[in-house]
C-alpha cells in the first residue's frame, strides 16, 4: 500500500482545498480516473488518479485545505501482476501485457491507456507511486517506436487533446442551482460552498461556517468581504438593487478601509464604558472662557489622558506581533480622528508648544485641535502629522450619538470615544437633578492590556473630568 501525495499544481501554488470527493474508501479506480475536485487560489480542477488500484484511505475531508506534498489518498494493489514473459508475441497479448524489455522493475513511462476510441497519455506518476511491472500501465509488447502513440503533455484537471479538435477532453461540470450553492456530489450531503482557499482560511480563523454565508462573487462564489460581514453579524453582501450605483473606493478611503480591516481582524478588541456627570467641569470651563480664553471639552479630555497614561503605561503602547513584544512609548502623542470629505483621518496634535512644554494650556490646546482638524479637512497635513500618534481620541458626540465602540488605530493599544453631552435626570448629592452627563468608551488591544488595566485607565480619565478641582491641578 502507498499514499498519493497532493501534487504541485503549478504557478507557485502551495495548497489546495478539497471541494468534493469522487471516490470513497473501497472503490477500485483506474489510472486517470478523477479522484476529487480541488480548488486552488486560481481555479477549480479535477485531480486524476496516478495509477490503478483500490482506495484504502481518504486523508482529508471536503472543505479541508492541504499543503502540497501532504497525503491525499491511500492506494492498495488490485490482484497480482502477470508473470513476465508469460505470453508469446506482444501483438497477441491483451493490453497490459509484459514490458517491452521483459523487465519486472518499475513502471513503464511510454505506455498508453485506451478508453474507447481515444488514446490517453497517463498522468505523471511520482517516484515510488508507480504501478508494478506487467500491470495495465506497461507498453503492449516490443513494437517499433514509430508505432507508439505520440506523447502528449497532460495537465492536472485536463484530459489529452481529442483527435481533430485541438481541445482537451474535460469532465462535464455541474453548475450551481442557486446564486450561492453548488450541487452535492453525493446523495444526502449539503451543498459545498464555493470559496477560494484564502477565503476558507479566513472563515476558519473567524469561526464562520461557509454554509451560512451568501456569496456575492461571480457564480455565487463567497468573497472575503462576505465572510467578514458574516463574522460581524451582518447578513453579508447582497445583490445591487435596480437604480443603484457604485462609488470607487480609492485614495484615503481605501487606505482607511484596509487599515481598519487589518486592525479589526488582527488585534483582539475589547471595550469598557463609563457615564459620568460633567456639569461642574463644564461650568468651570465656561467661567474660564470669559477670563483666559475658551477651553473645549475635547481639549479637557486630552489633558485628562496625559496623567492617566502615565499611571497606566500599557495604554500608550503597541503590540509587535512579528517580534512577539510590546513596545512602550516614552511620550504620549495624541491623535484626533477627523471626518473629512475624503474619509476618516487621524491627525497628530503638536507635541510641544512654543515654550517647549508637552501640550499647551487649555485654550492653546483648543486652538491647536481646531487648527489641526482644519488642516486635515483641507488635505494639508504632513506625513508626520498622520502617522506619529500613539493614542487616539474620537469625538463621536458631535454627530449627536451617545457613544460608540471605535476600532483601534493600527499600531496603538487604546482609542477613546467621547459621546454627546446630554442634559438629563441624574443622582446628585442624594437627590435627582438635571445634570449634564457624557459616556466615554475605551477600546483596547487585549494583547497589551487586560480588563483591569483598561478599566483603571478609563476610570482615571473619568474621575479627572468629573472633578473640576482635579482638572485644574493636572
């Protein structure tokens, strides 16, 4: 007995996925009989048997991806080979007689298998997986070379060229009965989802059952976007409605989409929330605006982050997956998420003011945030002003929402979302009063921070914002 290994399917492909088996354990097969339909990153192909024999094992299940060189099928011999030289003239022997040179060692390399009126060249047999001498794979007698059929190069998944057509013979393929299903090869089985190996791999990583995904690709093929939408609980891609139109995803929006996808599906996101009363702080900021200039609530949040990050250093860090290390940043460089006509961009605030201090006073920081945001909307930021931040703040409250769970900016471990300031009934000094409250949400990389650290960081920020006296001294 021996194993047939998954062959190199060419063009640099290193793996293939079993889409459907055409055989089962115990079946007897002939050379070139289709064993399975496999899918590579480039195409669907039928994998022919390299030899005749009986199937003793199937080393993979449908939907499983194998590397080239992995065991695919187990073979056993069927019957015994004829004695060498047992017949008379080779022309009087049936096909599969003795080898031309009478040797009993190794498979013949120039033999042909006849099926009906079409002569097929056998597929190449890996070393050590050939049929025994005297079997049906050897030449029928010692005929002159000119009498032998002309050799053809047979590609995996294709038969030989049919005489007079110039085209290879292909096994007819069943087509999908719905936009996202293909018929089962065996009775009683469900449809096999159509997806390329990278998409199948992505589905395995995200724990998505491909049978539950509706494919939006050509012929109902499942795309990566379909899998990722399903993983997020969305219904998946749908057919465009009549009268709809598409917008090309290019430039900043395309870059943002790629960065957010990479972040969402590589960093294990978690989040914590807190709602706080900021009435007293807002009153203090209002009084200060009349005396020394306006300080925005966003600027106050940025000021509160600095001491909190000093007490929880992991909040100002990044996870280096390639090195297997956590890089701790020495200084906090805040990035502000800005919505522009071209898409979302994280703009880095200036690190020092004119006096050399890390971040200016409240009014100066408010002006710096406004100036940086305007440069982002005008497309006037320098490369360093869009790549240098170590921790991001996003103010979703300006859109009228109470909060949100943001996606981490790639290369960072935390991002803080600020909700809308709401006037509502709230417990204050043992009584119910109308107070202004806000919800803060912190998303964090769970590889860098655990829940206790993230909660301590967020609580630290919240306590600073809720206590105007603390805000003044920090």
